[in-house]
């Protein structure tokens, strides 16, 4: 968003020494699409270089090897560079098939990830459909290839994040003791329920998480406590509260919840916003938590009836193609994950 930064670690690795930035093909924050959209590159009072040195020192203290640290920075540099991939029509006037505008960007990414440039190019510009046992290769248009690019970047970053959390736990507890240990480090970062004019899919997920936390709070503070009072014959005034179970079911319940239907639609070769929306309206139009929706400006403006507010968000097909994921996992020998069976 405007005036907001991306993840701090990106700015930190870009503050590294000239030698390190050259090693990882890094330049300036202004040169990366994932960073320059907001126009905010620095925070008053924050020394990126000092924070970067602290991160590297912490990893060394925890037992991260030099190879693992090098791999982590390579992955982060690759994620930033993936965001700079642009697409063009493969052949003007001959369909809508997309191709990479600047092959040099693909070469940089493949070097960072130790994967084949051709495999990466193909994975970003094509999808593979299996119909009745037969394989069909379908070229992506520019918009689809762009979605595929961003989905790949998110998948790589997410995989690295999960690996880091597990690696830290492994370093603290020890590999042999980890399966039996009840102690672990987790991450809880909640922004609170927010309602913007247009919300991203990520905001939808954040708000859904808050619904789940609200349910957890209701269960332990209201339901269980009052049951305990009743068992102990304690005199108290019954506390009424809003049960958000119906709202949660609308989002997560299988097979007809919002997320399940979205996942299903993303897997269909010809899935569209319109067909997904029709399924939502068909299955939920009679529910109290759903308002009938229509397509607006070629994107989905979704609303659900909520006791706090209305939530509107725009759907983005953020689903990495199977061959893209497979190519990434099988073509990166420099990556640390897998060593301890984390992923």
C-alpha cells in the first residue's frame, strides 16, 4: 500500500556491502517492483545495515551454517528479482501466448536458485492440464503469466519462512528431541479486523484469522468458563455473546466454503471469476451471512454480512501451477530445506 514497506529483510539485504550485493545480483530498493510500488524505502531512525548485521549474527549464534545463510540470502534475492519479470506477446497478431520480455532476468534468477533457465521460463509461461490421462500444454496469456509469477514468489518466500521457523526450533531443541518436545517457537502477528474500500486476498485471510481467534476467545472465556460456573453452582448473570461459527463455516467449511470453492475454481483450466461467483451465490444466497453479489469492473467485489462490518475484497488467482512448484522444488540443490525433513 502507499507509504508502507514490504518485509524488512528485503531492505536489509539491499543494505549489505557492495561485494555481497554484487554476489547476489542486488541493486537498490527503487529497482524492484515488489518494493517501489509504495514509494516508501526507509524508516526514520532505522539503520538497515545494522539490522542486517544483527540478523546474520543471530543466525550464526543459532547454528546456521555459512552455506545455509548463503542459501537464505540467495532465495530472498531471487524473490525480489522474480517480481521484476515482465511478459510480452510471443508473436504479435498470433494469439495471446506470453513470453518473457527480458531473458537476462530469468538468467539471474536461475543462477540464484541453481535451476534451469528454460525450465523456469516454461513453468512461468505455460500450464499443463491432464485430461483423461492425456497431457495438454496450454500457453498462458500475459495476465495469467503475471499471476503465476507472483504466486511463485509467494510460494518460495512462504517455504523459506516455514523452514526458518522449523530450523530455529531444531537448533534450540535438537533434532532427536524435537519430535518429543512440547516446547516450540511459533509466530503470531495479528493486525486486527480491518475494512478498507478494496481489500486484498491477504487482508481477507488476516480477517479470517481474527474470526478464528475470536471464536477461540469466545469458547474459552464464555462457553467453558460458564460451564465451569454451572458445575460449581456459582451464581452469576449469564453472559450473552455473538457466536461467529456461521461466519467461519461460510469461509472454511468443506466442500462449499469460500476457500474450498476458490481452490476448486483455480484448479479448473477455464475457471473464471464469474463462474466462481455464481457458485458462491448458488450455495450461499439463502444464508444470513451472505449478500448476493455481482461482477463489477471485471473483478469480484465480495461482501459477507458480518456483525462488525462488511468485508470487500478483490480475488486474484494466486495459485502456483503444479509444474512451476515441481520445477522449483526439484531444481534447487543449493536450498537448505529437506535436510532436516521440514518440508
